[in-house]
């Protein structure tokens, strides 16, 4: 699937807990990318909810936004000047009320609900 996405556009990704071993070896656990003039930290599992925002901000200093997944629960929060983002999931909503994703343009995130 990664190869299919890479045929469409450049891909920056980290591995998740459900990824197959080959993909876990191919992708890092954490990554910082620059896109659209922003520095964005990526991680799959941000651990427990208690202290999550501060923990992420400490783990990715100097980032304009930090995106995490794992919970599939969408979140848009601000810690100082840093956005903390969980896009939810466009495919596997799990406990989230709906399928979602985040579009980050011009430094302003927008949570997008995807109708089934």
C-alpha cells in the first residue's frame, strides 16, 4: 500500500502498531518533516492521555505542528504556538463518531468529516 501512495505523491510516514514487520522496518517510529513552510513532527502512538500534549511538545521541539494517531479519535489542540493534531481516520474510525482527516494549510488545521 505504501508503494501505491508513493505513486500518487511524496509520502512522509511513521509506522504504527498494526503494521506488518516489513513496513515497521521500512518506516521510522518518529519523524520531523518540512512541508508548506511548516515543521511537522509525526509519531503514531503518543501514549496515554494524561500529559500527552506536554509530552509531545517536549518530544518535538521547534515544530509548528505534531501529528499522532493510534487512538483514531480526532483532536485539534494548541500548546503554546504548536498544534497537536490527531486526524482520526478516514477508513478505521474505531471509537470515533465518524471518519475524519485533517487538512493543514497555511498553518491552520481543519478537521474534515467524511460522510460514509
